[in-house]
C-alpha cells in the first residue's frame, strides 16, 4: 500500500513538472516595455575650446565612439520584439521601439548634434543597413532637451542581429557647438554637454 501511494505521488509530481515545462495553449499573453540604458559619456567643451568660444563662432564636438554589448539577457529579450506596428501605443509609428535622447548643457551655447548607432565602427561615419541617425538641436536658451526617435524595422533587425551574434553596437554623438553672441564665451572645465540615451523595447510576453 505504501509503495502504491509513493508511486502515485511520484507520477503526480512528474505530471506537474511536465506541465510546467510546456506552455499551455491558454497561457495569457501581453506586451511589455523593456527600458535599456545605452553607453554614452559627457562632452567636455574645454577639450575643444580650451579658453573661449569666440563671438559668432562654431566648432565640432563629439564623444569617442562607445561600444554597447547587447548580448546575454538583452539579446534574449530582443528575440521577442513586437514587430507589428498595430500593437504600438502611438498611431503611425514605424515600430513599437524607440530611443530617448536627453542632452543637458551648462553654458549659453547652441548645439546641432546627431547621435549615431551602428553595427560596426565604420557605420558611424558611413551609411549601413539599420544604422540609427538621431538629430537633436538645442538653442542657447535651452538647458536641456529630450527627444525621441521611433526605430525603423531595419534598425530593430540590426539590434536583433547584434544581440544574437554577440557583436557589440557602436554609439557616438557628434555635431556643432556655436556661440552666436557678439561676445566671446569663456569656457571652464565645468562646462559640458551631458548625454543620456535609453532604448524602450516592446516585447511579447507569455505567462507560463
């Protein structure tokens, strides 16, 4: 009798384990947004303008190209990206996935900058499949600017390819900083452009 009870208990446990390992056809499904910070760094203006920015003068600025590993957990998440635009919250969006870029500045310069995300370092300066080109403009009166860019399907495919292959993405922001005033603008080591970049990836989730 004890043997039969023990055998029945083992059988029941195995049945539960087998069921847990399979996704039942009635499992609930929903979409969830995954927020991912991406690699950036501030642009210190005194590295490009050691003392002053002369009146009515512009100059090029950038931060060095950064690598961003999106393998591992993020690579697995990217396998479940929602690709149907009809499931996006914004009507007419190219995809459900977007980049959010925030630039802050500490001095009265204007800036016309562009963020690039590419599958390799050469893609930062030349067109490549899925490359992200994200322009942002700041007026002299702006202390910060936040903008968003919906990713194209080609860009989403580029992210997925990098995640599955374990190849890091390359990221760089570069552009022009200007002093449009009639007087020179003194630059100190505290003057910089702060750069913050995040990705919001919409993924399909099933609850097992």
